[in-house]
């Protein structure tokens, strides 16, 4: 088990263009549970599958358990989650000593771009890039487990 401490920000598409993002990784994920107290997610990225369990958020902190599973199993589990499958392309951007994950959403969430940065402690300083906007770390509307339910 590890703790996930993550800050999340909206990104303006006009500003992110200047980053010239390359090497994106396609991600498909579904949820067996979107209960805010215990999220259970299955994800496929590249040729790997992952099963992840996350506890309720306490601010921007939560427990996270993630296990690699055979991609064939992940594909079958995703079928249990259908039709609510979240699709996005993730880019990694290094900025001021941190790795930012920039997710460009597809499908029902097309047009949405979110940048996340994981930190090691609540008091860790993070220099905010000029290409991110409003912080939405505590806004449940932008939790992936809620985005998957978008209409």
C-alpha cells in the first residue's frame, strides 16, 4: 500500500499546444465501484493491465493499492464496466523538478484536459506551470471515477 498525494488542475487547450506533447500513452479504464469511499478501477495502458483500489480522499491524500494483472483479464473486466469506459491519452511533462501527467480526454469527456502532479508530502512546494489553470484537486466533478459517468 502507498499513499497517493495528488494535485489536479484544469488545462487550457490553447496553452498546452505550446508544450508540443509527444509520446502519449493511450489509457482505457473502467470502474467496478465508484463509491467515493472505495473506488475500484481496472486500467489498460500499452499492453499491461492494472487493478487499482483507492480509499476515500482526505483532502488530496488517499490510500492506493495497485496490482498489475494480465491484459486479457483487464480486457474482460473492462467488459463488466461497459459502456462507461474512460478513454484518455496521457503525456508526461517535466517541470521544475516534478513530473506532470497531462491527460487529454476522449469520448464523452472530449475537450477536457487535466494536469496532475504527485507529491511526497502535503507541505511539498510545487511550482505551478503557466499552462495550468484552476486547481480542482478537491472538486469531485473532476475525479476520474465521476468523469466515467459523464453523459
